[in-house]
C-alpha cells in the first residue's frame, strides 16, 4: 500500500465529528445548572448515532451546540472537532472556537451540517412559502441562480415524497399536515448535501404510520448522500430501527455507550436496563405491568461528586455512589458505562 492509499484509508475511517468533554452550564440567580457535564462521543461518515434519554437530560443542548445554536445564557466549554471529507479548509476544526456569527461557522451550518428541528410548525416561518424557505439555504450555499435553486428545491420535494411539488412549492406551512411539514424540514436540511444531519426528535408529533415513513425516508436519503446522522430521541423503538451506535444520556452525562445490538441485548447501566424494561413488547403477557423507574430526575446542581442516578438506583453502593463522581468503565472493546458496578474490584464483589 503506497502512502496516498494509506492516507485515503485513514481519512475514511477517521471520525467526521468528535465531541470531547462538552460542558454546558446555565447561570441562574442563585445557582449554576450543569445542563451538560463532560459529554464525549464520535460519529463516522455514513453512520447513525442515537442520543437517547428522557426529557431534560441535555440531548437537545448537546446537539444544538454542534451548530452553535444554543441561547447566549449557555456557557459552553470543551471541544467539538469537525473533519470535513469534502472541504479540506474545514479539516479538524474546533466548532466551539469559531465566532457564532462568523464566516466559517456559516460555511458549516446549513451546508456541511444540517438540522431537523423538533417541531416543524415553529421552525418554519408562517410568512413565507415552502419553496421560498427551501430556496433560501440553496441560494446561500449552492448557487446564486434562482432558476437553478428552484429546480433543486423541487427535486428535493420529490425526493422526500411530496407529490404535485409545483403546487406545493407555492403553499404556506399551515396548508401542510404534520407529516408533510416534517418532510419539508428534511428537504430543507438535505438541500445542500450535508455531511452530517442532526435530527432532534424528528418523529415526536407524528402518528405511528407517518413515523415509519419518515424513518425509512431518512435511511434512504442517508444511503444516497452518504451522510452521518445524529439522532436525538427518547424513543427506543426509533433507536433500534435507525442506529448503529447508542449513547444513553442521564442528567447531562452519557451513562452508557455501545453498538445498538449490544445495548439491547446486554445493557449494563441500571438506567439503561430500566429504560429497556419499560418498553412494551409484542407477544408479552398482557396482564404484566411494565417496569417503571422509581423517583424523579433531580436538578443538575452540584452533582459532580455524586452519581446522578443514585437516588433512583436499586443497586446503589452507599458511601461510594453518593461520594464520588463516576468515571467511565470499559465493559468490552466497544462498550462503556458510567457505573461503579463495573469498577474492576467492585465488579468482582458484585459477580461473587
């Protein structure tokens, strides 16, 4: 293998996105909220990473920080390293080091990294037509020719399964159903052939049939554009259908990370186990009650010297889980969890 082939091979296997020790704090009047606390993950070209957890765990803040879209009250530290496969000027650049309104971040946001927002009715402007809103991003990033931009926009509407696209192009968001608006959001996000698509709860407001259609559409377009997807959701069914790897978040931290099959077949963290046991299953005993996780999520204040799941965990170790911050432990080569049960000496006692 010559040097050039080696470089190309390494480039294809290197992460498109690397998030390192991401922390987001929000200063309140009399306390500091640790909304995201030391998040790490990587995402490769063509792969899908699922970020899963209940409401308020920091999923959306984490995903929005990649595009520098969080409110100004959020103080963000750490690194978000982006390594474009298409633009060598964006090779291993730290997104957090860029000015939020500068030229470089605008070259990434919407062009190289796009986002499908949680609620399309609030993400789409009621004052402009669907066509006008799709064309806006195309005119900024792909072509200044309005005729060409319209052709691209119409082609994207066809790709996402919207029929009679010429008529739909001139309609307003309120004239579309929830599922159709979500398809429009996908068309807008993919209009510039991004390398990374961030999908924040893309199927929350949709019925089950439309959810399945949107998920299938995203998988088809992922293959066509060879893009990576960061899928933010609380729905484990969507995770099982869409993802290659899963990161489970709780109270601002990733508590478990592994390939999707490993997570479902061999969950380790008590929180992950509780989430999976709370899922309804086909063919299960209809008289059997679903498992629930007792207690409520605490506020993310002064939690750095304690396991955030301590108060709700049936396996907690007094004097350890409530006295120290929990590091990540490697369960296997591609499976890690943030739980003292897998600390080598603790695991031996636990297994024994």
